[in-house]
C-alpha cells in the first residue's frame, strides 16, 4: 500500500464492512450488524476490515498520507467488533489531543520546531502532520480466561503487528516517526513483536508485563515508556512467569518497576480504562510523547 492507494483501500474496506453488516443482519445478529454498518459509513477510513469471528479492523484518524507523526493503538482483552466503539473512542480522543488548535511548543527530537509537514507547531488550525491508527488486528483474549494469562494470543498477533507497521512505512515513508501505544494485554503483543519492530517509541499502559525481564530484553531501538493509573486493578496482578506443563503463565517484570528500566511517566489517578480520557494527565503525556515533546512529559 502507498499514499496514492489509500483512498481506494478505504473504500474497499468500507464495502467489505457493508457486506458484513448485511450478512450479520441476515443471521439475526443485530448488534454486529449495527457495528459493521457504522464502520461502513463514508467518513470512516479503514485500512483493514475482517468481519469473521470476533472481527478485526484498522481505522485511521487524520491524514495518514501526509503524516510525519503516527500513533498506533494496540488494544487489550475483550476488544472485538462488538465492543469496538470504546476502542475507537480512545483513538479519537488521542487524535483530538494531537490536533487541537493553537498547540504551542516545539519538537524536541529534531530541534527544528517543526511539528508537522508544512507547519511550525506553533500556529493555529488543525495539524495535518499527525495521524492515529486504531489497530484491532488480532483476536484478543477474554479478561476472565486462561488465554489472558498466557502469551499465546500475543505470539499469534506479533507477526501481524510487525507486518502492519512495515505497511505503514510504505505509506508515510522512512522519515515518519511511529509511536506504538499498547494497552493491557496489548502490551504483551507489543513485547512479543518488539524485536525488529520499526517504531520510535513504545508505550506500555496498564501492562501486566511484556514477557521480558527488562526493557533492554525487548531488543528494540525504540524508547520504551510505561505508566499505570493510581486506580488500575492491574497493579494487583502478580508479576511473574512460570512454566505450567509446558505453557508459560504470567508476563514477568512489572514495566513500571525500576528493575524493568522503562521511562515511567505519570498516568494520574485513573483506572484501567482511563488512559485516553480527555483532559487526563495521561492523555496529555501521550500527546507529548507522540509529538516528540519528551522534555514536557511529567514523570511519576
């Protein structure tokens, strides 16, 4: 896929979603039919869509063809086409934070003060140099299930995530900066995919662990960040991994611990579902990370 073929891909995937909606309605599944139909509306930008099973989709917010800052959200447990709206809400909130009018500040990665192609980062209007992608590209586990405490689903998803990021590079070019924002079990997926994953920042939110004992063990060139809200139940999850009859259970070292070695930042007092809440400390920090304003990130 290239920038010139994006519109064709969006249209084709909307058509697939419309067909899936009709099929779901024909089988009496009104809830799925409504979810698919919403994805088929003309305003939606779908990089991918698959209505089979729990469903998969990748949706773009912003002008991906001209973005030099791209954020990819990787969801955790219990995310499917049936629950997609709450995941979409998180992506939309991040995009709104990135594109709000009159953003001040400069890009501390380059020192140039350029936060978007054709802009300075200090003017008014919408920043067309950023895009957000909601990547529901794997079959997520149920929160209350054995699959949620093993890396099996993450191992299945990791090659697809690597391939998806490679595809993004084909659209945005090698000079764009990509941030991966990985929530809950999604951080296990990102941990499994990290080695060889072409991203600049890897952010672990409400993570039960990555399967690695340290950020260095992820073998990524990306800066590794981690945060956990003050009221997140995942803090009570034991951070260990054990072999049970040949199956690994648990995900190892706590990513917000000093031993892990990530850049730990403040997520405020929110719970497990609050990392992208508008107006929150965490969302403000995520915006800063994506924009490269790393000196402005507040730390826990």
